[in-house]
């Protein structure tokens, strides 16, 4: 990807001109910088993250109103205020995200970063809980039968239940009870037709938090990447398409308010078979702005 092509798309939106080195003017102070983005923000009291990448700047409103603990984790890591485990196994404090890469990028889907190892297996050395309100997302009313994507989840839940009831603990057990297991599997699947997505995800081990103003995984959303329920750390992804089928499983803690075209450009760089950019796309600096 040629840098000239990137900047030809007006990487820095007008609202963020004062916050970049490539602009015609610089801010007098942080108050002036925040004033320029306020009109695009959901809530003026939310912090803003300015993510300067090697392909342009992405500006994100952090949704403290929707996921306060998740935002606090991101902010304190970005500022170097929170201790994490470095690649050498030792505890350290420094601006965590500065210098990390986007290790997974997929066109029409998302860009993912925040891994200290840069390969998708790393994190800060700790994990914390999801912050999702299923009812705010309408998952308490959405039927499993209305979502084709949910059938994979149903299959996993049904399989777990069958194995438990038949005490299947090995391939030998499964072979011996295969016919019985297949019949029971169909019965277990059918039980879910009239249940809700909230019930399904709860059965998968996700715990929801009432009262939060949870947001959907739509285009421009900033969400936590995880390896299952309550395994959040430092990895995040920015959606470049509506990925609402991820609702209920990934905490949304912000939304792009400037530079979404930069994220879209990043998804189009040349990738390897693991969707890792062949030429690293780096987060040069992440700056947190607050009123």
C-alpha cells in the first residue's frame, strides 16, 4: 500500500486537524483539542483515544458510560499507569500500546491489535470480566431460531450436554454410544428453537451485567478481543463493517469518530495466511485526551 494513496483519502478528518503533525495548525492546549471533537462524541465526559498509526490517525471516543472498567483498563495501559507483564516475564509500567502492531487485519471485517507479542497470543499478564448488558442489546428478546449464526453455538451447547448426560469422556466412549448420542443431540438442539440469545450465551458461560448502556458491534466500534467469556486483557479490534453477530460476546467500549478510512485502508494491506500484514502496521503512539 502506497502512503500517498492513504493520505489522498484525507486521513485526518477536519475534527482532528489540531491533533496531528501533518496538519496546518497545532492546538494551543488539550482543551482546544477536545473542543474540536466534542460535536462528534456520544457523551462529552468520555475520554478520547488518538491512535497514531504508520498509515494515519484513528480517533476513538471511549465509552465510559457503557464499559467503565474496560475503558479504565485501556486508558491506564495507554498512559503507562498500569503494571503489566513484559515479554521477558517481568512486571513493568510504560505506555503499553506505543509501538505495537495490528497483528490481524481482514477486509470488510476488522483490524486487531494490542498484543505485546504481536502474534495474537500475548496480553498484559492478567484477565478481566466482560462488561455487557444483554437486555440493552435486545438479546433477551432475540430468538435463537432467528439467527443462522447461532446454530454453531447451539451445537456446542448441545454436544456438551449430551456428553455430560451419557458420561462420554473419550473417543472410545463416543464410539460405543454413538447412536444414542446422535439421537440425544437432535433432541438437545430442538430445545433451543424458542429460547433467546441471552439464554444461549449464558449457557456458553457468559455473565451479563444489568444496567450498562451496552453498544452494538457495528461499523466503527471498538471492542475487546477475547478467547472466551471473561478473558479480556489488552487486545482489541475495530470493526469496519456491521458485525452485530458478535453482540453479547465482545465488550464494545468505544467508537471511531475520526479516521475510519484509515482502519479500512489497514484491512486492505497485503497479508499472509494468518491475516497478518506482510509489512507491519504500527501503533506509533496512543494519546488519551480528557476534559
